[in-house]
């Protein structure tokens, strides 16, 4: 594939070098979608426990703290501390998913020594395709929201399903749409980076000479180390 005179695909070493400079395929949209889906799944699986614990926290903690305790301020701080501890596992799981989505692609892209004799091109500004993709995602989510709200029969007068169920459905729908858009965004980013890292034939020769020099230097070092080993 020719890209403006660049016809030689990038080596693994060149791709690793680009990743070390921050140029690798990744999608924050995909990571955000995974966080929303995991959050919705956790809320569904823990809904009864969360509801019971939150009611207990408000009724037996907050209300009791401000009405019957001799020191309401200290009791209120203690209740708020319990609330933070109550939310930590939930927030910690979401943070772990977000961290994995950000770190794993970078670590996978950095595999290899990462040496290159040709400079790595700088990342360009966002293209029109990114805005078109974002607009398509917003449109898909809007249509999906309308279908979900209609299916739940929800209205602000209190009819239909519970607001919590509707909220979970909307969050899950947002996560699915973001994951689909993120996968397309990831594929486009990977294709763009792959094209930008291509080399001209002269640049490929420079890369090969540099790699050959490195191999020759390593061979000389190994030979000198072998001479010093007693037999």
C-alpha cells in the first residue's frame, strides 16, 4: 500500500518506538463504553443489596446522627465516612476497568526494543471522520433512548417502570453505543497510524543499516565476553 511514496510497512521495532512516544492505537470512547457497561452490570447484580444498605445508611445512620446523638456533627461525619466506604468497591471496580482500558493497549504496543533510525511522525489533528463518527453515535443513542423510554412506559407522573430500572437501561445503552463507536474509532486510528509509520525505500534502507549495526555491535560484545570466560 503506497502512502505518498511510503511503500514499506513499519517493522515491529518501529511500531514499538512510536508507542514509546505515545503514538499507538487506542480509543477513550471504547474505554468509557466498557466502564458504563460494567457499572450497569454491577448495579443490576447488586441492586437489592445497594438499596437495602442505602436505606439503612440514611435511616439508621444519617437520621440517627442528627437527631439522637450527643454530638451530631461528629456522628454526621462518621455517617458520611460509612457512605464513602460503602461506595469504594463500586468505584474501585470502575476505576480498574478504566485503568486497564488505558494501560493495556499502551503496554501491548510497546512490545519490542523500540529502536528506529527514522523519526516518528507527530500526531495530526482530528479528522472529519472523527466528527462524523461522533455524530452517528449521538444519533444512534438518541434513537435507542426513545425506544427504551417507550418500552419502559415511563412518564414523569410516576407511571411505568421504576426510574432506577430506566436509568440502568439508559446507562447500558450508552455503554453499548460507545463500545460500537469505540471499536470503529480504534480501527480507524490503527489504520491511520499504520499508514503514517510506513517508510520510503531509502528510509527502509537506513532502518536496516541501523538494525544491522546494532546486531553487529551486540555480536562483538558477546565475542569479547566469550574471550574472557576461562575454558
